[in-house]
C-alpha cells in the first residue's frame, strides 16, 4: 500500500531538514550540494508514492519517469559534491548539466514506457560522445574521460545485449557506484562519516543492479530489496550529518588555537609552540630568537579610518608576515596590534664570534619583518579605498644568551621593543615631524 511509504518519506524530509540546519553552522563547501541531493531523494519518494497510487496509465508513467529522473539528478549532484575540483571549476553546473541530460532522456523514455531500442542506443552513444568531448573542452583531464567511458560503454553494450530494463538499472548502478568511489577517495580517511556515505552509496548501487532480478523472485525478495533500498537513504544522510559534526569539531578546535581575525596562532597556541621550542633548543643545543612586534600609531588608523580598516590592515600584515618567515617559525597575534615571532632551530656555531653571527641573523630577520610590515595594505576606510603604510617597533631576545626560560626572554624582548619604540618616535620627530604610519588615497596615487 502506498500509505505505508509515508513514514519513510516523512523521515527522509526530517533528515534533509537536519542536514540543511546543521550546514548553516559549519564551513563545508559541499554541504549545500548534499542538501540539494537529499531534496531530489525526497522528490523521488513523493513521485514513488504517486506512482504506486491508483491513477490513469499516463500519470503512472509520468510519476515513474519523475522518480527515475530524481535518482539521476541526485546522483549527479552528489558526484559534484564529492569531487572538489568539479565543485570549484568555472561553469561546473553547465558541465554537469550537459552530461546528465542524455541519462535523463534515457530514464524518461523508460519511465514513459517507450519501446524504441534504437533510440536508447543512440542516446547512450550520445552520452559517451558528449562526456568525452566536454571533458576535453573543459580541460578536465583523462580521469573524467575514463569515468564517462566506464559509465557509458557498459551501458551501450548492455543496451545491445540485454533488455532495456536491465540496462537502465545498470546505468543507475554505475552512477551511484561512481559516487561511492568518489566519496571514498575524497572524504578524509579519518572520517567515520566517510564509511557510512561511501558504504551506503555502494549498497544503494547494488540495489539498482539487482532490481530487475529481485522483482522476479517473488514478494519476499521484493520486500527485502525494498527495505534495503530505503535503508541506504538514512545511512547516507546519517553519514552527511556525521561529517558535518566532524567539521564543526575541527573548526572549534582550530578556533581555540587561532586568532579569528588574522588566522594566525593565538596566545594559547603560541605559548605551546614556545615551550616546545625551548625544550627542543635545550635538547639539541640550538639557538632561539624571540621577536616582540608592536605596530606604531595603530590607534590612529582606527580613529581616522574606522575599526573595519584597522581589521583589514591587521589581516594584510598577518599575510605579509607569514610570507616572509620560514615554515618552521611561528608568527602569532596575541591581541590588538601585538605580534610575536619565534625563530627556532638556529645553530650555534662554535667560535669566538658565534654571538656576533647570531646577532647578524637576528638583524637580517628583523629587516625582513620590517620590510613585510611596511608593504602597503589596501583598506576600505571611511573615505573609500586607501593604502596604509605601517611600521613596527621590534624587540629581540636571544636564547640562551638573554635567558634560559620563556618568562625571562619575554621580559627582555619587551624592554627592547619599548626602547625601540621610544627611539623611533624621537627619530621620527627630529626628522620629519610626521607619523610613523601613513595613509595614501588610491585616487591620489593614480
């Protein structure tokens, strides 16, 4: 009875709403596509309900075609969601649409009970040709050519050797098996949701390929196959929800250790890396440099251009600082306009001039840092887009010369940073009577 399908349909609608709700709070670029795919599965459930209800033959065929087409559209959307390069390519919807159209036409013909086998073969050949040519035109590479060939060539052979019904369900098997493989390859290996999603899609693909045979084995097998068929919807949806929650946990862990404005390590992560660096330096007898950075006249930017411009400046400076240091070093933002740089694993070469060489290294790094900070940063101020030229005061402390622990080294670096700030203010006042941080409008520059 069609009414027995209502609980599964309502449950599927509920799960789709859960995914749509959860994705709002999670930064995952495929979550919207997952929701769209589940909407197509809900559409298939509605069409199936109407297809099984008593109706005129024409409407019976129409709803059968809609149900099959919904499976095809869901498979195409899920495939796009599983492959990052496909999601991000320009005109991806057009690429996906022209390759889905031949399959939709095949399923519509079958749902409407059209008998022309030549038309089925022609559409299958067209699907192969469109797939290969579009992969070449969009420069998708040989992988897409192989995928299209693996889907359409077996379908062409099946169309010519077996019944149309077997071939149609084989096409859905190939589509959903491809989706299963794509999720298995592209979702993180550590994800528990990956097992549910990839396994659910593969089990679902087996339901398609066995459907022509189970339908002839009696009501017991049909009922079992139907239960397994419906179960995969919930297994896959549960997998999506689990992946989204895993992403939310990763995001929360990342936010706990990083500055939300600049994406740099925050105080907590910086102090953890600092302790590890000190332990490694003591163990390996290497030198370590601590740089305390404080921007000059940063308050003037917030006061004259607005806090949004100040935030944009900090983001730009963070990118410039990260680009000028080694990957093993740590640049962190502790708050406001206060930054730290930890230069690690600097070898202490033996000799009387070892300290001088270390100071030379520190001066070279400080020059790189000053140059990175002084790069102009475009901000959107109160009077339009403007270029801000910043500067910084720097205090440097040397391990082990200036101290043997983080507290002592931090105190020395602070003292030297404030001394540098006072020196720079006096020098600036004597030389130019101008602020150390300047603003230039883009209109004036052009």
